[in-house]
């Protein structure tokens, strides 16, 4: 019989002894303090350390007092210095690191049974709801978590926000307690994220929980059934897709045991004539599962399994004939929409067209039936290629309207991989597109082009020649440099250099400077961060207020469209712009400005962002309409800053504009042009 110990279902009471043993070890907060000081390798401000751990400075002082003697047993000391903070000095490295590694292992297992931070408690509460067959009383949760009713009420509000993203609600059942309600499909999706696709699945808490024991007993059997059917039918699925399917079957069977009335998964949209093979394979899997486990999958659940199979099919070039006309037309129309909205044409990239078709064929079935496809690279994709991700966000918004189905950010991330590679291939790093302008003669144009090619060789991606009379009909923003033999009076942002047809020594020197110098040096990049658009200690209480205040500040300095705020809010609703390190980068769905500008806010108190994460720094990005190297450098510099934890810690100590600029300059000075491109 299952027994609840600290909110965890345990198969036998022997686990109680282990729990009592763990309670005698170092607690989570003490470990976090020691670990933070060790990773700092220097002094760490007390206020900053307390804030990062969601504790008061008084609590921090008490913890430091308690752990000082403890770490001394393992060859380390903790000291304090006015105006600098705390510092951990290690005198016996091997002994201390061995101690820290063992404590880390113990603590990682404890976090799920004894959550400390608000985020950890919210995860605990959600798992408690999902894994309980009966309503859970709030008093029991308060006792298990060791928190007051006021703190629990605050956590519960956050829990409701998280569950709303799955279209689930927390119901109060009179005299019984709290329970989660919603469709079975959404319930399973939430359960997959909070039980299987996070660190809980590899913890001791999962192992001792009844669902962990259920998985240990049946997971390999179900995986064998799935792989056998795929092999028998010579059908290929992605590794992630196979894993998702196994997890889905596990959850379905487990929830079937929790509720003998069986969950309803009948709302599946699938063309039975078109997908006879996949429906047959679902039945084959169900038959094998029954043989291997003794548990039965209902007929209405087979359609859901079939959709998982279809949605994770792995296409190869040999399967291109299986791509439907709907998909071909959808990709073609999507490329046309991107060309209309962004001015970027992918029609010459047949590799991208083929890859996008093979990706979108199963994706259509996933989104129509609400089958989530987890993306373990999502955070990396967002940070490493923001341009490709934003293009994918817009593309998925357009697709969701065409398909009349919502598309989550995991799907956006996969699409961003394709767009990222295509965008990267459009323009080789370091190469320039040059427009050579002459008065009228064909001979002088050819001579100028020849001399430019001779001078710069592979440094030039393309050289386009044009007569002065043709310039007014051209989009000059496509070029990185304009070289002209005649006076050029048109207002353009692109650099213009006037030379002679035969390129004198001074002409060559001027052109070399243009090619070797960055199109936007550090000073030009920093000008994007106007002091009038910098808020040192913002008082916004919600992420919406933060965005509104930054938009207002930007509008007071430069001309922005009337719908700039709306476009920014629309972008946030498509996919959260939280980027990690308690930073968010809101921006509109389109590039709408005449110049690059970034408005910055450092918040006195962190706000909860649209994805439930806490944010201290908000960077409102406004990019100019036409793309140039300066725009790429600006975004790269910002993401370098956000990814530099040490720089952000320094800024937290002094959030003034002058200090921010000094930190930004230091980040720019160490940027490496030879950095590997993740998407390559």
C-alpha cells in the first residue's frame, strides 16, 4: 500500500528511514550558499547573494554562521569584508571538492521532497496535483512544504498561471481540497513536462514514487513493443518522437489505473483513409502492450497513438513523393508571406524548401491534434540565433491562422533551426555586397568591377554595377558599400565612397579601410543605448507595465509607430522573450524603426514574465527596417552581455547607466570574431 511521506507516494515504509537520514544532512539553502560562494572565486555581495537565493540578508547571515564550522572540517573558510561581501577560500581543494560533490548529490535528491524556492514549491504543488487520485487539501500542502498559508496563496497564484498555459484550471472542491481539471490531452501534456521531461525523472524521489516504480516495471516493455512494430512495418520515427510515444503510453496506462473509468482521448482529427498504415500500427502496438503488460488501451486511445506516429515520422529524400499537396502549397505560400513581410526571398534555396516540406508534413498532424514535440535545444536556439527564431515565430503565427490551430514555441524552435541555417548561408561572414555606380558607360562599369575584384578577391560576396540613372529604382539597403565614380547625392544609410575608375592609391586605401573596418564600431553600437531610454530602478510590478514604460521612454526619444506597443505585446503572446539569467528581450513582431535603439530597465524588484520566470533586466529592442552588419553586431553584443553572468552580477551592484556602458564596452572588447556558429 502506498504511503505519503512529505507529499511523496512511497511503495513501502523503508523509504522513511532514508528520508530521515537525508534530513540530517546539509539543508538545501546552506548548500546553495556554499556552492554560490565557491563558484564566485572571489568576494560576493551579501545583498546580491541573498536576492539570488530568494532569502533575506538576515537569513543569509544565520546560514553563514551555521556553515562556517562545517566547511572548515573540509579544508575551507568563509570570510567577510566590508563593501566587498563574503568569500570562500579553499585550502584543501581535493578534500573540499569531494565533500561538495557528495553534498550536491544528496541535495539534488532533496530538492524535490523539500523545495525551498518559490519555483521549486510550484513544481512540487503541480506534481502533487497531477499524481494524486484525490483532491489535495491546502493545509496538507502547507505542512509538507513548511510554509504559511499566505506564502501558499502566493505560490498557488503562480501555479494557476503555469497551468493556464496548458488550458488547465485549479478547482476548489468543497471540503475535499484542490484538484486540477481540464481535457485529458492537456493533462497528459502537463504531466509529461513536470514528471518526465525535467530533473525530477532522474531523482531519487521519482524512483521511490509509485509512478517511478510503474515506469521501471513497464517502460522497457512498452519501448520494445513500439520498436518491434516500427521494424515490422519498415517505418521510421525520430528518436524524440519514439520517446514521446513511450511516455504517452506510460502516462495513459498509469492514469488509467488512477481512474478506472478511463480518460477520454477521443478528440483526435485524423483522415482514416489517408493514414490506414499508422492506424493499423497503433492497433499492433496496443495488442503487444496488452501481451507484455496485461493492461489494455481503449479503442479511442488508438487514434492518439496513431497521431503520435504520424507526427514523428522521419522523412528522407527517398520519401519526397509522400509529401502531400497541402504541405507543398503551404510551404510555398509561407515563403511568399516571408518575402512580403520581411523582404527576404527563400525561393532560390531548394534545400530549405525540401527540408521545410519534410519537417512540416508531420508537424501539421501534431499541431492539429495538440501533440507536443519537446525541443531540448529551445533555449540554445533562442539565444544563439534570435533572427532565425523571430522569423520562425512570425511563420508559426501565420501557419496557425492557416491551420486554425495553435503552435507552441517548441515547434517554433525546430523551424528556427532551418531558417537559421538558410539566413546564415545567404551572406557569408565578413563578405560584403558592393554596388558600383558609374555615369553611363558600360566600359567604365566593367573596369571598376574588375579593379574591385582584383583588389579584394574573396572579400566580396557580390559586385553589382549600375548606371546613375538606375539607382533611383534600386533598393540600396541591400548593399554594404556603394562605390561610385560620380557624385552621389541620394540619402542612404549605406557607406558611399567616390573613387576614380582606375583606383588610385588613395582610393585603394579608402576602400581597404571600408572593408577592414566594422560597419558599426563599438561607439556606434553603444549609441543604440540612449541614456534617456535607461531606467535604473524600475518600479513596474508586472511585465506588461515594464514593457509599457520602456515603450513610453523610447517614444519620447525617437519616432516609433503608433502600434509599436501593440506589436510588442503581440510578439510576447506568440512566445515568451525571456532569454535566461533573469533577462527578457521584448520586441515587436516586425522591424519598424529607422534606427537601432534598445531601451533598458533594471527592476528594483523582479517581476514575473509571461512564461512565469522572474526577470530583473528588460531590454526593449527596436531594429531599423533594413538589415545591415551593425544590426547583427548590436544583437550579438546584447546577447553576449546577457549570457555573461559575471557582468550581470557587477551590474546588480551598480545599475547606473555609466556603469552599464562600461560593462558593455568590456563585453565588446573581448568578443571573438572566430566564435563557432552553433547552427553550422
